[in-house]
C-alpha cells in the first residue's frame, strides 16, 4: 500500500443509498447490490490500512422519497462518508434514464475532488453507469480503475429476447446498446474487475469482445454475521435481545399470522424484488400444483415494497398482478402470505430466524442469479435453502452445503426439493448446521476486505503518484489541473505564432519556468490534429488544454484526452443536418473542405457584406434553430451549437476545475477570439490584431498590447502581474 493511508472512491450512482434501513426491493435498481456496496465500503473503512472511503451516489430532492437522500454528505463513521451529487435534476429516475447526465456527474465529482484537495488512490465503479464515470476519473487522475458489474447488458438482452421482448423495445426501454458499448469500453480500460463467482467470468463476461482483456478477481461478498446470527441464539436464556429485534419479530409474526389458517406449519420463505427473472410465479405454481406440500407448509412471498400496484413500473406491476392471480387460481387463501412491506434492517433477519425456528425452507427460484446474497443470509441463520442452479447459487451451495439446487423452470423439481428438506429432519439439521458454520468460514466481510485490499495493492503501488513529476510522467492531467489556479489561454495563428515573432522563445521559456503554478492552454479555430502538429513544429510545449474547432471541442494533456463532458454540454438542441439544409439557399455561403467540418462545427467561406449575417440569423431563428455564429478575418463563418464558443469553453473549464475566471488570461487577435476576451477573464489583444476587434478598445479588463504576437502576450502577462499573483499563491 502507499505510504499514506489508502483513500478509495466508490461509485454507485443510480441506487437509493443510505447507511441504514435500505429500501431493498423498492424498484428494479434497489436489489442486493446496494447493500453490497454499503457493506463493502463500511468493511473497508474498518481496515487499519484504509484512511477513508467515500461512496458517491446521486442526490435526490423528491417528495416521493425520504429526506435522507437529499443530504449532500452523510457521515457513516469517522472513515466512511456517502457523498451525494446532483445530476439530471433532483427527481429520482431509473438507471436507464441516467445516461445523458453522466458527464455532468463526472464534472461535479471533479469539482468535489478539487474542493477537498484530495485525489483518491483508486476509484471503483459499480454497474455500467458508475463504471463510465469511474473510467473518466481514472483516466484524468492517473489512478487505478476497479469495476464490479453486478449484472451485464449482453446477458440481460439475451434473456429478454428469450422471453419474447423485441430488440427495439429492449433498446427503447433499457438503452441496452449504450450499456453494452460502455461495458465493452470498461473491459478494455479496467485495471481490475471484481466478480462474485467464476461463472460471471466464464459465462457472462465471456459474451463480450473484450472479455479476456481485464484482470479478474473472484471475491465473494461478505455478510454481517452479527445481524444474521443463528436462530437458536434466541432460544438460549443467556442471549440478550435488543428491543428493536424483539419488536421486529413481533411485527413479522403478526403480519404472517394474519394470512395463515395454520400458522404453526413450517414456512416456505421467498424474499426478492418483483422482477420476472426472479421467477416468483414458478415458485407459486410449484406450491399450487402440489397439494401434499400445501398440507405440509405455508408459503410467504415478500416481493419488494409496494403501496399501489397500479402506480408501479410495468415489470413490477405485471409480476405482482400475476402473484395475486395465481393465488386465486390455486385457492391459496389461508396458506400463502404476500405482505406489502418489510424493514430490511431489523425485520428481514427476524424473518429468516422465524422460518428456521419452524424448520422451514428459503427458496430462490430465479431464472438467473448473478450471486444470491439472500441465500447467504438465510444459511447464516440456519435456514436451509432451495436455489436455482444458475450462477452464484452454485458456488454458494458448493461452499456452504446448506441446500439443494434445482432447475427453476421445473416446478415439480422445486416442490420435491422443498418437501425433501421439510420432511426429513436429519436432512434439515445437516443443511442448517452446514449453513451456519460455512457462511462464517467463507463469507465474512473481514475476509472479503482483506482479499480486496490484497488485490488492489499491486495496482496502487504501480500507480502511486505522490509528486508532480511522477504525475506528469503518466500524463495524469487531472492531478495537475487540481493543483493549478491560474491559466494562460491563447489563440495560435497570428497571436502565439506568426511571421517575425522574435519574442516567442522568451514566452516559451517563461511558460516552462513557471509551469508549476501556471497552466497553459490553446483556443483555436484549427482542428485538434492540426493544432497539435503546428505547435510541435514551432517547439511549443504541449498545452494542458486545447480548445479546438472554435470552441466546439476540448482536449486534455499530451495524450489529447477528449472531453466528453463538454460534448454533452453543447449537444443540447444541436441539429447539424437541419442547419446545413437551411443554409443551402444562400449562394454567398461556400462550405469549406471536409477536413474543416466537425460534428459540432459547420464552416463556410463568406465574403463580407453588411446584410448577410442578419439574413442568416433571421432564417435560422425562424426555423427555431439553436446555434452560435462566429465570423472572423472577414472571410470565415462558423456555425456552432448555441452553448459552444471559445469563451464558453473557458467558462466551462473554470467551473469544472474550480479555477476563478478572473485567474484566466486570454489572448487573441481576431473576431473568433472576441467572446473569450470579454467578461471576467483578463483579455490581451496583441498588437497585430484584426480591425474587427477595434470596438473593444476602452472595454474593462481588456488590454491592447503594443507588440505583436508573443511579445504582446508577454506584455499582457506583465500588465496583469500573472507571475507574481501565481507565485504568491504558491508561497
């Protein structure tokens, strides 16, 4: 591990996360994985080599949900916090709808990192949405990227197709193609992928083109064995019971007993989200078709949390409605319980123990089960299990020997397995004891945390960038930008570089000398490829930032990392095809060569004439286009998204990296620089400027230099005391 205590960022963006009383089963996004993330973060925070764990999720201010989710920072213990960051508004939305807002989430997380002045040693994303954000952060800050998928898009898509859903409906509802493409990128870039079972690697990740690239480590989830203690503890006179536990037990017994005619019969317990893949209908049919099983035991299905079925998502609504129909079909009144709610903090552990005391069985008959945390919970309390032979349950039963595996599509096999356990007391006793002992042997959070830390140790050691020189060596541009508070941004052509430019070597030397406190950026009409090649040709050091194509693109560092956040920001209401078609009617507009065109920039040649720009504005506004027109050098017209320009790009960078706009010096010579020269940044107009900038003379915070090109930039640096101001901050 690094010399300093390990600082870990966990990300689980979509879930309703809080430290206590998790709302598991509230919807499709609040399954066992949110408990896994909370308990993983908490167990890591207890390890002596870990200094802090911050778990990032989404901030919600939504009257349908608890105020707990509106807390920006929730302190769980002295080394574990839940950080909530707003994106895409404040209302709760399912994870499939979050994709357009993930770059916003990334930018705001960067702001948080800079404000805290603490870069994590590693970032761990859970689910592909958080994996996307974690991937961006890892790339910017030069830190290891760890990923846990929990479930994968390709296997989900295949199962939905098998169930009869059309591909177009799957894409529309679940944005499955975007998810799969992100997962492919994650597999290429992740330094470590943590899985719960070997089956995930072979059968699920094996479906991906890049499934063999990453380093995998199988680390099964742990379990809070203090919460899920064996049922017989409560039967011992010396056991001290907490009031919450006793109240929860009484509440659960009262809830169950109101359904049953014979409450003393063994209990068949199911606990899962109302999802078709959980195969609740298969369990009810197995019970409904077997009269012998009905005479032996009661059935209780806790299918998430619900108030009004009609108001729920289609998948959940269909599952719950089918439960009620099957209950009626097989006339299971008095034999089957379908409670509407349960408290996961106190009531669920008591449920397992109630079922175990009555020598019942826990059933997970899911059609597919990546892991199966409920099987561990049940086994830890001494409740035998019947589980699907798919995925994680195979590993759990192999390790714990606490139950039987069945084909979830074979309802007779399900009922026979349940009867075998309930009817044979020796089998029940053996499976119960095995579960209690073996969960503690194989599935504790303490062992999980130690295995996890051993797995990330090599990653952190190889990427431990504690000084500026090391960070620069791996182009960890994010580390550099979090340290900088002053920036020089300049145009290239006829500003930084041009004919008869004797002061350029002095400017380059100054930038190199003060690189530790002053960032250097380019804002140009050139494409990024052209700009990078031209700067190298003239011996200009690699900029920290290149704002290219008149402000429609942003790139970071030597490796030219593309800012997808800026793309997301400017893409709103941009209709390139429509604008091109509309402007075809103006003969005075000539499209420039293909190499000048970009996704967010349409470039024309246009000779100057007073009424031409008003005509273009009138046409585009009349057709409700959102755009930004930039005319420069009396011949070039660029059409950009309305949010794009050099100046707006600088404002975006100031916001994202928490650099005050007054700490930017912007330098230019022509009309396409005008917007970035105005406003809060300190503007410098070089002596060889175009006539179109004369209107800015006398403007506040704009300096007209006497010298041309690099000499004018040096004048501006001296005028605004940039070196002294940045140096004072450093000292």
